C-alpha cells in the first residue's frame, strides 16, 4: 500500500493509519487515551524542552533510518543539557506515494529507539502532502534536569580535558556514500547517548560541557563552545578517533573528518583531575568503546590542531552547505 | 605507525623545515593537494625559501565564463533542465551564476553522481537534461560511463555540455613561462594517465616532476623529493605515489576515454586557448553534445585576479579582493567558489603561514 492524500484528511483513513501503524508500535498509556494533548505528572527538577526536525535522504541507511534519527537527535539534545529525557512528541509529514511498509519499519524503529533511550512518545500528528514518497519527522522532547547539574556550552575552563565519545564522520560518510551509490562498509553512528551521560553524572564527574557533535562536525561545535566560553582549545590530530572506512572516503573525496557530521558522538569537557575516570566511564558505556581524550581547553581564542607532522593549524567552522539533508 | 616509519617521517619533516638553499618556486597543480598541504600541516613546516604555488588543477576554476553563460541560457529554455555537480552552481558567469539563474526561474539542479541524473531523465521524458560535464582525466571515465548508460537506456532527452580538460598541456604552458622550478604532479590524474605521461615534460623543460599522494606521509615524501631535486636543478620524473600510480596508468580507463572522446582546443582561465587540451565527444556520440566547441571566451569580473592565481603568478593573498570584496560567502572569482579553488582553501582553511 502507498500513502495517499486521503490518509492525512483526518477521516476514516487517517484513523486507520494511526491505528494500524502508529498505535501498534508506540505503546504508551498517555498516547493510548487518544486525547488532544498529553497530561503529564509534575516532575522534580527543571523542565528542559527541545525540538528538532528530520529531513534525511535516504530514509533508510546503514546503521539507522529517519525514525531512529528523530529519536536520537532530540534525546541527545536533552542529555547534553544534563536533562533526563522523559517524553517525546512525534509529528510526521508524509509525501503521497510513500510505501506504507517503509513507514511502518520507520515507526517500529522509532519505538525501539525510544525504548532504548527510556522515553515515552506521548503525542503525535500526521499530515500528508503532495510529493514523491518522501517523509519528514519533527520530534519535540521534554526532559527533567535534577538540581545541581550545571552543564552549558559557556562552561569550558582552561585546563579542561576534551573527551570525544567515538570515531568521527561515520554518519556523514554513510549518507554521502548512499547518495553517491558508493559501495561502502560504513554504518551511521546514530544512537541515543542518554545512558552514557547519566553514567557520568552518577559517577560524580564534574561535567562542564557536553555537546553532541552533529552537523558541522567537531570543528564547528568546538569553535562555538570556545567562543561561548571565552577560551581556546587545542586538539591533537593523532588522538582523533577516525575509522579506516571514513579515512578512506576522506582520501577519495577530499573531506575533512573534523567537519563531518555525526549522530551518536558527544564532546565532553571535564576538569583535568576527573579526566581519566570520565574516559573510563564513557568507554564502558554503550557506544563509547572508541572514546579518547582529544585535546585540552586553553586560555585565549579559537581552535588549533597539532598536526601529525608536528605543526599547528587553525581549525575553522564548516562553511557553506556541507551535505544537505544529512539529518 | 611503526618506529621506522615514524623516524622516516621525522627525517623528511626536518629536512623540509631546515631547507636553506636557493629559493624555490614549486607548484602543486591539483586543488586537492592545495587543500591537503594545508590540512596535514605540511605547508606550515616549510621555510620561506620553499614557495608553494597553486596551479590550474581545479576544474571549476579554469572553466571560462561563456561555458557558464551557455548553461544559464539553457536553464531558461522551455522544457530544459541543467544538472551539474554542486561546486559549479555558484561560479559567476558574465551575468549570473547557475544559482542566480535558478532564483530567477531557470531550471537548475545538482547531483552527487551523474547516474542520478539519468534516473531523473527516465522519469521525466518531456524534459531535456543538459549535464555539465566538467573535469580532468580523473573524471572523464565517469562521463564515459554516463555516455554508455545514456545510449544503453535509450535516453533521448540527455545531452552533455562538456568542458573536460587534460593536464599535461596546461603544465607544458606553465613550464614555458620558466617561472616554476618544479611540479608536484596531480596524483589522481596520474592514477589514470600514468606517471610516465609527465616524463616528456620533465625532459623537454629539464624540471623535476614528482607524482605525489595526499596523506601527510606521501606529501612529505613527494615534497622532500621535489625540494631536493629542484635545489640541485635536476630535471626528471619521480613517482612518490607508487601504491596507486603505475607508470602506464589505468589503460582500461585510457582506452575508454579514447573511445568516447577526442582531443580538441580548450580555453583555460589564466592560460587562454590551449591546443588539444580539451576532450570532446567523438562523431559516433556527437548527437549527445549540447554545443561544447568554441566556448573560448573568458572575461573575469573587473579586478578579479583568478587568472594570475591559477598560473601561480600571485598567491591568493596578493589579490586585492582576497577576503575583502571576495569571500567564500560572497565570491567574485571562481577560485573562491570551488572547494578545490586556491582562494577558497586559503580563506576557509584558515591561516597559512606561507
């Protein structure tokens, strides 16, 4: 079956679509009431709210799909604020011609990823527009930040050690290879990192800053953090984890892993005395096995990279479009 | 990296850092080399005596304005759509770029791989698709497979506007100026045409020609060789990228190129019209050509010095527009547009000490 405009008209066809696909996979007592809104218990701690839209092309790729991505992106944004993700809303814009089987796979993948991240999908919406069988997802996420967690992009302090939770460029390389019809063994790193972040807090690490290294890559993210914090940062090229597959793709296409997008990597800044323990915690968490200390925060401005030949170079944020529709 | 490789790398880096012989003007022909010399940090090691110049090895940068103008013209024709690699879209023509044309209602789109254009052509038989076939010997085999696929799939609505160029002729012209002491030959091009393709140039002009790769190790090896031989004034050919580049190159690819394309005159920004330096569809395939011959008119925007950048006469910083009037966000010249353009690389990749 293909999705048609009638599936978004709000009538019988819409109800059937919701019942047969969305309600079958998203199990939540709140959602099952099918009310106009979700009524949620008052939490202890500050509420953190975020939203993100997902337009990735292709819809399914090695290591993930737009559904998994739409959960991970929003959940990881909450975690980077020090919040424990609790609830998600999910809004779908479907293009007519979309295969219902594909939609169901994506919805099932969202449900599975939400379970993994420990969040409930509590509200949703579906629209159908003209088009060529594509789809877009918006998710909003609500999390709760326990008292005492002070993480912010403006919190870098000179001396902080920078931990990267794994290899650079896997998601970018996967999407690009798919679009270029390149045979490749790359897999997207798309993953929920809630568990990793919670382990850092429960391990009493004095976390200053956490950022997910998404569009624009490490170069862009770190330049933004350095500017927000009024510090500089120095990276060590030899310490940067990059998989062989991504390295090979960069060699062919002239890409820089530093400006490639990721969907399951965190950059974590911790004071020097906590660094070794924080690295151990990240390495032992799911998706953290390739984590490494990649550099240090210093006084001053900008981001520099100590190259493998021993010289220094400036690291600049990504300019231009990079790769459109990567997430 | 094992200790032996590490000490070899250090020795090469030290050699380059401490070079104090006669000043050398060396050219990296390929845009990817320009980028990787910066990114690997190798360029920052070089003393003032080693002056690396960027050459005409960015296909978008050397394409003359009336090639862009012709694409723009096509984009406004009824039932016609121009498809190109993304890099080409922002390059200024004499009136506008392809993106400018699109904003004014022209039909322009981009592809990651030309095969995607063919899928689209199949789905939209009423539209004629003009494919901007730009590149050097490296890209020519891709266009061969596109031509073959168009014929095999019997697509009557696909045409190619070609601006394909071959490197040795351009390097010959640069050698003739006598201003360049040695060349870092383009590694990707050499994979196709073979290292021996550069030997006639080395012998004719008595200059060192070193084929190099793109990693820090390979760049150090190629530059150490190039600096050593240039400083001794020794001409010759050295292949420092032997794991990928064979002396005879990829003969299958060469044969495919020769089957589909024939040499013809081509206009290079900065160098003018060079005999036999272009590739054009042969007679058997001529029905796919969208009028590629004779696009020899190149007028740069007033004051733009891309032509001098592409011949190594100035480095990007010496252009009065560099990072002032001409920036990656508002480029005036093609060298600031393309990700392989020297001006853009100098600007985006940050501070370069030379």
